[in-house]
């Protein structure tokens, strides 16, 4: 980005990476599971320790070390921002109904079964079938119980899904 489009106060002497975070609809809490919050806190602690070690090693201020330090500082700032903004969700009292934090075994119309875990936007990982609670599939699953079927429209088309099992960790 051109320096013409930044304020002097934005230049802290570091080339910090741009932090892109998911945008939530207005008035929606940034929910996260207890396990997700713990993983983020653990990552933050490890990065802080690594930053401390790296800072102590940088006597000659070599460019590769400085670059690594800037990346660490950027991720540390990102994690701090996330942890300040998230709300750890409680496990619901009705554990038979799909809700935030549920692990849901779903049978697709082709008989394939996939276990989805409904998590916060900060911890979602579709490659691991950990889907954001704001995703279309998660929103459609919410409130259903094992044994129930419903129609779901995905980019691949419409299909009937069956909830095989609902569990909470």
C-alpha cells in the first residue's frame, strides 16, 4: 500500500502483516468453544516465548531474524485481538439437540457419513469438517435431533440430510 494512504501514527517502524478477520453481523457475539479458546491461548503463549528467545538472539539485527520477529509480532497481535473479542460458549443443557459446539454425524443422500463440528468463526476449518456456526449448513443443523431429516441446498444442489448422532465434547 502506498504511504500516501496511511497516517503517520500507523507507521510503528514495523512491516506488520495485514490482519484479516471474519466479519460478524452487527450485534452477534464472536462465539468460540472452550477448547478453541484454550488452543488460541496456548499458541499465544508459545509465540510469546519464541518472541522472547528470538529477541534475545538478535544482537546483529540480521534481516531474516527481523522478518521472522515481525511475523511473530503480527500473529501475536492477531491472537490478542481475537482473544479479546471472543465469548466462550457454554455447552447447552439439552445435549440431544444440535447447538454451538456440537459434533454432528450427518448422513448425506449418497449414504456418505460426515461428522461436522460446529465451532466459532475464529476456529473453523472446513478441511477438518469444523464448520462455523454461521455457515449455511450449521445454521440448518441447529435445533435438530438425531434421527431427523431435512432438505439442504448447497452449491452442489439440494439433498436430503439425516442427523445420525449429536454429541458434545
